[in-house]
C-alpha cells in the first residue's frame, strides 16, 4: 500500500496522523484514532501512578531523661511503622543543662537503634545539630 492510499484510507475512517516519538533521531508518526490513543496514554499513566509507592518519614522524639517504659512504647511504635515500610526519623532534644550530658543522649539513641536492629538499618547516623540529635532508620530490604 502506498502512502497516498494510506492517507486516503485514514481520511475515510476519521484517523489522525500522530507523532508518537517526536524526540527520536528520526521522528516516528502513526496513523491512528487520536482520541483512543490519548485515552490509552491516560489509562497507562493512571496505572503507573497507582503502582508507585511513596516512602513516608514518621517523626519520633526522645529525651535524654526518658523512662524505661516510655522508651519501650516508642520503640514498639517505631517498629510498627518500620514493618509497614515507613522510615522513622528519631530526634532527641537537649534542653538547658542536658547539653553537658550528651553522652547520655547518645547512649539512649544507640540503645534505640540496637532495639530496632533486627528490622531496621541506620540510613543517617546520629548527629548533633544545634541542640537536637537526630538519626533516620529505614526498613531492611527482604
């Protein structure tokens, strides 16, 4: 079939000349129904958007003077978040004279990381920035 015959057939069937790959070294064009083509593209984009997953970062705040039970409660909550695929950002705020006892805060932060070691890995090591020490924990890939 020659190109003239193809264009005549396209006009009869209400088809359009659509450039499907304009950025290719040699642009690619097809004769097709543009409405149907656009619908298929939107449908594919919707499926791709549905299948993508965003990782949410949940914040958690500790204190250098945290009690054992509070520590366990926060660690259990963090483990639930990590098991559901979220990242956890752990912050520890030093207030007033607590700044002189940063090693206590570091010990608590390390204990927290050790508690979650079976299910989480450390993405960002504990680091003191101003009066807040923070680290980020991510789920371990299976």
